[in-house]
């Protein structure tokens, strides 16, 4: 049976900001919540690609990112600067990472692994965004940057015929 973390201070589960920031509670999984959030984006990317192609995946990543700025900011006002319960940033970043390979599910492991590596290791400039920006912007933009870098690498793999 999975173990769950408590909600961030000042949050209740059914608040729209909490539901969005935790992606319906996925962020409350105690172990590897960011990885679970990234995994949640994989079937969503496939569905979005089937509905409208790579542009739909990219637009969804941007829209989720913008909504995440609000939701993460609201959760951060409860006291924690970047709670592990907030995983909407992983969903937005992972969708952006998957954009160039959304129709090529055999490349999902590459996009997933590279995105998670960049999100965890936070090389510059991702680390700068994480360190210097506060609130919802700080929570979201480092993952969006990690997703963008991953998307460039994945696009190069596809363009280079390595797919």
C-alpha cells in the first residue's frame, strides 16, 4: 500500500489550486512524487498527439504551465517554497519534452529519462531559475526549461534519423 505525504500547510485537498498542483493527488505519493508526476504526462502526451499532433502537445504543456504558476503559487503561499507535493511542474515540463516525439512512443523513455535527469541535476541555467525565482514562477520555470532542453535534444534525435 503506498504511503502518502501530508498536504502542504494551509491547503485542503479539494481546493482547486491543491488539486491542480498535486495533479489530483499524485504529488502526495511519498516516494518519487516528481517521477510519478512525469509518468502521468506520458499517456496524456499520447492522447493529445492523437487528438491534434505535436502542436497540441506543446500548447497543452504551455497552458498547464501557466495554470501551474497560479496553482503552485497558491500552494507555496501556505508556507513551503517548493513542496514535493507540487507535481504540475513535472507534467508541464514532461509534455514539452515529449512534443517532438509524441507520435513516437518508443522514444518516450529517452524523453522521460533526460527530462528527469535535468530536473533532478538542474544544470545551469535550470539551476539559476530554480534558485532565483520564487513562488509559482520558480516552481514551474525550472521544469519548463528542463522540458525545453529535452525537446531540443529529442528533436535532434528525430531530425538526425536516429529514431
